[in-house]
């Protein structure tokens, strides 16, 4: 099957990547940067997704490293991008967003980033009666 490349994308990394993949999705669950379906759920074709471009659902080109923004894929060399179907692209993006949120949460909760050093704060807990002020 020959993939129709829009005229505006002719001669770009998109055209070269889609031609390299023979018009198939390149998501492979055994490689880093995959959509993350495994280990219990796989593509219908096994470890590798072979989805082809369909009308209304074009193949997408994304950086192999999910931390690089998708808009930068056009400036990357051919060996640093991969062709993905819409399903793999969306799962991969959601997976990267969740991993990034977990990392950011860990950084926020890290003691080194706290507003007040923990050694300056006394122990917390119920206030002892002798420490309470008189309400009178």
C-alpha cells in the first residue's frame, strides 16, 4: 500500500519516516518510547503494531524520546523519529504525561525543595496542656 503524503510535507522528515516504515506504525513494545500497552496487553499483531494509515487517521511522526516535544520532530534527524498510528501516539503521550507528573510530584515533595527546612520545625502532634494558653 502506498501512503499518500500531503504536498506540503513532501521532502520533509515526515515523508522520509513514513517511507522508511512502509506506511506502518513503528511502535514496538520491546523498545523504549513505546506506547506502553504491555506486559499483559499487546497489539493485535503481537509486540509490534503494524497499523497502516487509514482515511481520517493519518500516521504521525514523533520523537523517539517521549520527553522531546512533538513539535520538534520536524527538526530531528530521521533516526531520532518514529512513525506512530493515532492510538499508539495517544497512549504514548498519556504514558509520558503520567510519568512526568509522578516525577514532578516527587520533586515537589522532596525535602530539599521544602519552603522551611525540617530541622527548624519542631515536632508536630497534639499540644500538651501546659503548652496551651489560658482562654481567660
